[in-house]
C-alpha cells in the first residue's frame, strides 16, 4: 500500500523563509498567523492528512461511490467519519472569513492544507474544495441575506457546495447552456435542465448541498452574455436556518470514470427546482469566474499533490528495489544487486520530480500569498499589482502545473517498473487521479488560450511587462554572485526566449489568430518553466543566505542549491525548443483538410 507523509520541512522553508509570512504581520489576518499557529497548521494538518485521509485513499478508489434507487449517493467506507473529523477539527475553515465562522488566516495556510489533503486523498479533497469555490462566489456576489443563510453552514462544513456549468451539449462553450430559469414572481426562479459531470453533486457527507447553477432567463441573449447564476439548495432552507423541504434537483446517475472514484461525479436533473439569482441577471459568467479562478488554483495544486505523493513512494521504492549494478561499479558489492536508485535514468526521473514539486510548491504558495494581497495589501496600487500578477499566473499554475504534475506522476509509476502498472501498488491511482486535473476547470487548452488570448494582451500587456520586470530584477540582483550567477544567466536566457515568443505573437497573431491558437500550449509551458526557474532562483538565494549563517540544517539547504542547479540545467533548455515550435506558426498544423485525417482508404 502506498504511503504519504506531508512535506512539512519544505513547506516550513517556503512559508517562513521564502515568503516570510511573518513580515506581513501588519495586514489583516496575517497578525493571527504567528509562527506557532503556522507551525501547528503545518504539523497537525500534515498529521491529519497522513493519518486520517491517506489510509482511505486506495480503498475509496476501489469501492467508489454508490447511487441508490432513490437517487441518494453514498461515499466509500470511512469517508463520512473522516469528513466529520475534518469538520470538527475546523480544517476547512482556516482561510475563511471570521464573519462567517472562519478563522480568517491567510490563504497561504489554506493552500498548504489543500496540498496535503489532495496528496493524501484527492477525491476527498474535492468535497471541501468545491465548497470553497462556492463560498468565494457567494461572498463576492451574494446578497446579504444569501450570505447569512448559506455561508456560516458552508464554512463550518455542515453544508457543502457545487458548481454546475456543464451540460451534455456544452462544456467549454458555455454560451450553449440550455438550463432555464423562469421567474416565479416571488423573487425566486424555477430551474429546469440537465447538468452533467457535477463533482460532489450528491453524497452523504453533509446535511445540505448548495448548488451554484448557470442558467438562462426567458429572452436572455443566446450567448455567454445571457447566462445568470443561481443558488439552488438541495433542501430548501427554513426561516430559522434549518433544513426544510427537498428541492426539485435529483442525481440521475453517477459517472464511471478513470480516477477520483471516491468523488461522486453526477448527472443532476433540475425539474422546476427553486433557485435564487446570485449577482445580476446575465452577468452569471463573471460571477462563476470568481469561483473558477479560486478553483483553478486549487486544481493546479492537485497536479502538484499527485506528483508529490507519487514521488515519495517512488523514492522509497528506488531505495528498496535491487536490480543491476551502478555503471561506475557495484555500489553495494556485498549485495546481489544495487538499489535502482544508483541508475542515472532512475535518478533522472526522481530529480525531475523533486525539481518540479519543490518549484511548483513555491509557485503555488506564492500564488496564494498574491490572492491574500489582492484583498489585504495596504494600498490600492499594491492590491491591483497582486491581482494582475495572480490573474496572469492562474492559467500557468493550472495548465502547466497539471500537465507537468501528470507527467511526473507517470514517471514515478515508471520507477516501479511492472509493479507500477499493478493496482495494489497504488501508483496507477496517482496517475489516474492526476489526469482529471488537466481536463476540468477549463481544459488546459482553454487555460493556454486564456493566458495568450486574454491575459497577455490585457491593459496593453501591463501584467506580462510587470512579470518580465520582476523576473529580470531578481536575475540582475543575482548575476554577479559567485554561486548564483550561473543560474541567473541561464534563467536570463530562458526569459529572453519567452520575451521573443511574446513578441512573435504580437507581430503575427493579429494577422492570423490561428498562430496564437497553435502556439498557446507551448507558450503556457514556456512560462511555466521560466516561472519555476524564477522560484528556484529565489529559493537558491534563501538557501545560500541560510548556509552563510551557520545553519544546523546544512543538508537541506545544500540540497536546495543542488536542485536549483539541476533545474537550470535540465528544465530551462526546453524553453528554446518550445519557442521554435511556437514560431513555426499554424501553417503546417492547419494545412490538411478533413479527408486527409482519415486513415481508411
Ligand atoms: C470527473 C469530472 C468532474 C467534473 N466536474 C465538474 C463540475 O463539478 N462542474 C462542472 O460544471 N463541470 C465539471 N466537469 C466538466 C468539465 O469542466 C468539462 O468536461 C471541461 O470543461 C471540458 O468540457 P467538455 O468535456 O464538454 O469538452 P469540450 O468543450 O467538448 O472540449 C473538447 C476538446 O476541445 C477543446 N476545445 C474546446 N473548445 C476549445 C476552444 N475554444 N479552443 C481550444 N480548444 C477547445 C478542449 O480543450 C478539449 O480538448 C467535470 C468533468 C469531469 C470529467
């Protein structure tokens, strides 16, 4: 059976040293994140995930969710008890506003916990994860009455939330939504339609499920401009806040899918269900995007989480499994064979995973800090800067983080050889679970287009220029340093390639938008690789400072520096190749007509 231990040492390094959370103590919420509190979240949160959630990950995968005749759904054995423990310990409330019963701590700590939960049990993590997204949308767009009615119970975990966008005929293109919302004349609406693939759509973990549903009102424009957002509780809520009558929404079936078996993916049939408008009519997509942006960062974290847990198990296996001899001569001559850890090809996979997971963790937690700063930074200018940066980085965290996270998970499966393909070893589950993160919350193709088609051009390219400047400043500061100079130069070269690719888009995509579409995926990966390189340069600097100050954890900081060097050597060169692919444009990619794709006579 696979095991999981939360990466507490690395997380402490990031939170305390790289991000220096304590230095934000003057901002609301941060003052409560004292070193003791931060340490308790990391230690106790990690323990909870390892001891309560990880042990039911594989059994949950094997058992899956069960839909019963009456449309109810039960989660696998142990999930309800684990969810109760999760709720009672308040793990879901860390970064939620105090006003609604949350602890008001920085999102950084919420994200720390999200990673641990998802590594331990991704399917479990989706129940509170979707609830968090629904909470964000209600906080941003709900009326005071809606907030008071739903948020305290959602924050406490008594009720959970879902997001309902997808329908059989529309996934990416939400303009094609058919679900209808007819005004009932009393301020409520009658919601009718079919939603598919709704995660956590029906289950037995909470007393009520608060669905946020996209639908169209009569006469609304037949496009994304005609979508409105509604809150539709599974059980109507009585005036005193208690759970009332069953609403007209039922689970028609649950999907049999590749992974995340313990999360119920439901077809939800809305049959005249009572719902209430959230935000303005026809402005539902904007409201839903608040939820999706929060969720996209969480999904990026899922890429990291599966890479991390797969990596931990692969390292243990590589140290234990003996096959062949080291190329340089037997490492353990007294044994019949050396551990596979000695083989450079196995090391290649493990180092790749280590460099990705630690770099991605740094990026994700910095992203979470930016989310905090968008709300809490002292000046309007600082808040706007943080907002622009996280807006730019969100598709990179989601798209690159999950593409690479999946690749790492399969490489860690590869370390197990044939055993990686056998279910009982658990590596295949990590690969299967990681795969969905590339698909939902907007496919990675859509993330790439969001980055290149929208974010790069926004406000005359202000966000990407700010990004170039920030990376460039850190490079300049490190360039003359004996240790860091070579790393900074390698990163500077890669950044130059990214700038050239950006320029190529500017010069070519206007005349032929297919050039943008053809290169967007490559650009997203270029930016992912450069951004992680930036994180590694920053981490290397912190490690160097710690080593100079006579630390008693030398091995940790030396490993950071060595991994940073590895990253610059082995990840950054891909940027040049990706740039060349991007600059090849769309011509050969779009050259063939439909008939040419047929392989039959
Ligand atoms: C397990 C699971 C859980 C899910 N959970 C939820 C949930 O909780 N709530 C919810 O509402 N939905 C959920 N979804 C739906 C998910 O978000 C959609 O499947 C996803 O957005 C893609 O939509 P689609 O499947 O219709 O694919 P399509 O939109 O048909 O896309 C097919 C392919 O075409 C590409 N494509 C489409 N349009 C474009 C374009 N304009 N530019 C470039 N490429 C394009 C896509 O990238 C993809 O490769 C879930 C799906 C799954 C499988």
